[in-house]
C-alpha cells in the first residue's frame, strides 16, 4: 500500500508527538515519528527529506509502513542473521574449566575463550556479565589452625554483643611500617571530569608504627606513634590506655602477636587486675574491630598523602584521629558466633557451587 498522504487519528498524533519530545525514546523512532507527522501535515517527500535531513527512500519507507500498519509499522522488524550456535550454559561450563596447557595462561579472557569456542568475544562477555562470572578476579582466604578457635571466637564476639556490665571493651593493635612517602612531582588536584593525579614514583622518608585502642561502644580512638613495635612500645601504650580510662574495668581484645603475651606484659597485667586480655584466634585478626579503623585511616589520610618526613606523617595521623574522635560513632558487630564458625573452619567436603 502506498500513498503520498497519511491520515492520523488524534491518538496517533499525540503518541507520535510525544515520541519527538521525549528524551528517552530512541532517536530512530523519534525520526520516524517526525517523518509521519510531516507527511500527515501535507509536506511532500522531497520537502520532508530536506527538512529532516534524510533520504527520499527513507521518507517513502516509513510513510508507507505507517500507512500499511499504523504505529506498529514504525517498530524495527526482526533482523535475520546467524542463529546463536552456543548457549550460555556451554560458555559457563568452558569458563569453569582450566585453559589448556598449550595456552600457558592461568585463566580465560573473553577473546581466548571466544576463539576456543568459535564465537564472538562479545557473546562471551555478555554471558559473563549475565551470570557475574569474573575469571580475572581472585579473593584470598585462610583457615585458622588454632585448637582453641571456637572458644576464642565465642569469647571475643561475646564481648562485642554482650559486654560485661561496668566494663569497657577496647580493641588494640598496631599498624606497623607506615611509610612517609612523598611524590616526585606535585599532585595535580581534582578537576571537573578529571581525577586527582599523582606520579607513580615516590621518595621514602622513613616509617612509623601506629598503636591504637578502639572503644567499641563509642568508636573513640586512643593512639600513639612509635619508631618500633616491640614489647617495650606495647607496654608503654597499654599504660597510656590505662591512664586514659582511670579506675575503669577494661576488656582488651588483641591478636596473638608474641609481644602481646610477653612475660613483662603479663607481669604488668597482674599488677593491674582491672585490665584483662582477650585474644583472637590464630589467623583471626579480622575479629579485631580496630582493623576496620586502620582501613579507614589508610584510605582517608595516609595512602594519598605526601609527607616530607616521619614527623609530618605522625602529625597527619594525629590530626585525623583528633577529627575522628570529634565525630566518631559506635562500632556495631552483628554476626553471632554460631553464624561465623561454619565459615571459619575448613570443611571436610568441598561445597564448591559450580
């Protein structure tokens, strides 16, 4: 069916007009709507072609398609092409198998797997995105071999979820070898459309060790930086913590680092019975909430800083912690020991879900 003029109902005109004004309608569909509206208003084929910057055959095609099928005729027709020769299940199965030795690679890339399967790399990429398969990523884990694993987990988590009455729970640890780094050129600041930029190379200006005690109920940090991190420094810091909480009963969570259990530390604890130590299991430092704070200060104050000396680094750390204590909030632990223990011990049988 062909006609130089098309007739529009009020409903069709309103719909096509809305397509031309919408920012979410595809540009091709909006262009077809403009063609039909122009033809319906009496414009000739050549006039519509010049006005909209399209070819005459394009005007004729969409005019005739609308005349024959109405608004439905302006939709894209199904495209012919080579049918899909491999499904997502086959792609995923191949992805989970190790690449052959002849490729000498540790994991698949989209192009390598596509070449192996005889499909386009975009097909592989779509399947990976759909099922969130990321062969290039690797996460690490470690099982604790501590024979007292369960008892220590329950003890520490018990302090977090149900602290003793009239006691303050503190998480103590040290972050050693914090480097005072300075870039070899000034940092280029953040700009609209551009991230902050820094040189890849840097100059080392010494290191420091940050000792920190996190008060779980408030998020407050007691801190001090030392040149070393031996038993003498740990004992000095514990005395500093004791002075910060005079007369209070303190339950201190710490890891199994040997300086935390040194005879001198034990002797001092015997003289200060109001302070008790509670140790996380071996390879269980993730139970110590102060590690969360160490991650925060690293991201927000240390990693992107530039320091000409250890003194500048220590000043920046102290300034950050002072501001932190002004705005700190409680650290909340939500998982129970029963929820954590099944994931903290090595399973006898693999439960890999492939």
